[in-house]
C-alpha cells in the first residue's frame, strides 16, 4: 500500500522537531494561496445567466450560460476536494448561483408558456382577445397555392387569380414561433411575379418575392 512521501521534519520553536509533512498536506497548503479560476468563471457565468433570464428576447441565452457555469463550478469543487485549488466557499457559491439561474430560467419558461396572459399556442384562424395579431399576405396576378402558419401547424388555401392581396390571419398570447408562408403559382400554370409578407401587430417582419414561388419566414415571440 502506497503512502504519501514524507519530507524531512523542520525545526520548530524551542528546538523541537516539527511533525513530518506529507505531499498531500504540502499540496493543500500551496492550494490555499492559489485562486480557483474555474470557480471564479463559473460564478461570473452563473450571475450573467441569472440576469439574462429577466431580459426579454435574449432570455434563452441563460440556458447555455447557466449550464456552462454549473459545469465549471462543479469542476472547481472537484479541484478543492483534490487539494489542487482553494476557494471552497467561492466554488460552493458559484454552484448555487448557477443552479438558481437554471431553475429561474425554467420557471420563467413555464410561466410564459402556461400562465403568461392566456392560452398559449398559435391560433389559426385568429382568436379574439389574443395579445398579438398575425397577418399573412400574398399578391399574385394569376392566383397561387398558399401554405401558412407555423412549423407545427399549417393551413392550405388558394389565392384568387386577381391583383387583390390574399390574407390569412392568426393570433397568439405567448410563446415563440417560427412563422412560415409559402405561395406557389405552379399549380395555376402561370409564370409571373408573386409576393409574400408576414405582419405581426401591424409591423412587417418578413417579405419576399419570386417568379413562381415565394417563401417568407419569421421568428416571433
């Protein structure tokens, strides 16, 4: 069975020899003066994740920040246990903050999805009382086959063979959605310019045009 090597005893006060110092004890003594870089970075990332959680439109960044902060904080704790680094309290704090950031991000996601101002989901057609109104627009002189909605829920209609703009409506209260709108004139046996656009709360968020097909996509929420 291997044991830690013992260094020669040093002379203590009053001429009495000090007890032998093992390699582990010397390593731990040196670690007390060293900074735990992993714990420091983990604490910074965990704090950033906790702050970003409450910032609209970028709150999703809290997940990678909090996850990486937790990994680094735990690695810092492992270093403390092995005696290769100090700052045990800092490593524990970094772990706690990172876990709190992830739990807060999860809580905000649940609130936004299920409790944030009404029934969640993209409603096709639109529902009165929803917070956000979506309008899908297609313009084509020869008519077109139109597919619109989100990736998980789409509708198919035929645009009229006139210069009047076709419109489809949707609405939602909360959540994030990838809206899609495709207009295709190939089934109408015509070859002319076709335009598509997506508006959310009256603001145009996507616009495109083509000769036989036009595709518009937009991330909202």
